[in-house]
C-alpha cells in the first residue's frame, strides 16, 4: 500500500487522507473558508458594494419579460426609465430600524441604493413597455414591435 504521507512536528508520518478518502481536517478547512468568505462580504458591504437585486429575463413569442426581486420595497422607492437602448431600474431600500438596545450578531439583509441596467433588444416597442409590482417582484413587460420578425437566414457551409 503506497499512500502519500506528511510529516508532523513530532516527526511522525500522518496519512494525508483516511481509508475512506476523507481528510480529517477538511471540515475545518471548509469552515475557515466560509468564515473568511463571510468576512469578505462584510467588508464589501462596508465599502458600499451592495448586492444587486436578482433578475430573470425571458422571451416569449411576442414580448420580453424581466422580473426583478425587490423585497421590502414600495412602488414609490423604484425608478424605471429607458435611456436610448438601455432600460434602467434604480431605487433605494431604506433601513427603518431605530433600535438602540439591540446588538446584532448577524445582518444579511442589505439596504441602500441600487441600479441595474439592461440593454434592450432592437425589436422592443419602447412606447408599450409596462411594469407591475406585486409581492416584492417588479415585472417589466416589453412587447415586440409590430412586424419585427427575427431575421433568420440559413448560411450554407461549403467543405474545402
């Protein structure tokens, strides 16, 4: 049996992994990586690098739809506009807690301003873009312009 070994401080050979392929310190390594990951996320938040809201973009036969998660926000906190060929969604989620007698051990919810930009497809009818906000989800419906068929042309490939 030829397994790799490491030498510890007492000059004893210790197997790098056990018979089942699991390193005895792998759980500790995973936990340390998680701690440093959470610490780095905290520093990003301190510097103002907030997470952007999650979005889904889909297409159906006659329109495009973008759904954006904005939990805890009201319609008045959201600004939606088209600038050229870019759809801009911005807003601010405010922290309305005024607790002075509470010490937090974990804060994962983010607050502050956000801004998302989406490049519009060429065939969107910009005058008919509509949006609805319900249960913390902003759904933006972007109909395709009338007669705007996708121009698909098959290109023949010739062998050499």
